[in-house]
C-alpha cells in the first residue's frame, strides 16, 4: 500500500483516531456523525488532517455534511477540490509559433533579417 487511495487514507485516519468497534465492517457511506464516530471537535480534527495530508484549504462554507459526513463523501470532496485546483489546459499560454507557416524542428531558432 505505497500509494493508498483517498478513501483508504481517510479510513486509516478515522479508524486510528476515533473509536469504531469494527472498522472492517464500517461502510464507506455510513454517517460519521449519526454513528457517533465523530463529534464537532472530531470534525475539526478531520479538517486539519485533510488540509495537511491533501494540501487543500477547506473554507467555512464547505464544512457541511454533504462534504464531510462519511468516508465516501470526504473522498469525493477531496477529489473535487483537487480537480478544481489543477490548472486547466485552456489557461496555457498560446503557442508563440502559431502564426508561422514555416515548420521548424525542435530547438531550431528562426532568425529574421
């Protein structure tokens, strides 16, 4: 398990830091709050873990059950945050040779006189 998935990393953190009677039987979509696994203080611990482990910032308005109430929801939330922070291909600078009709080999500089 050199590169565990987001779900695996979250599951390991939750089962290591909070009481779950049988972690192997705890479903990814089970509510962490309704099952009594975490409380409001636990949510803060989870947020700190997610921010430091996955290099994201969780805004106050994102601290809602739809994002953080289960292992599956947390994994989906992290995936969405990561995707939103990746630079898009459309943001790449335009090709400086786009208007040129003369093909050039890589590394060849065209000189003008």
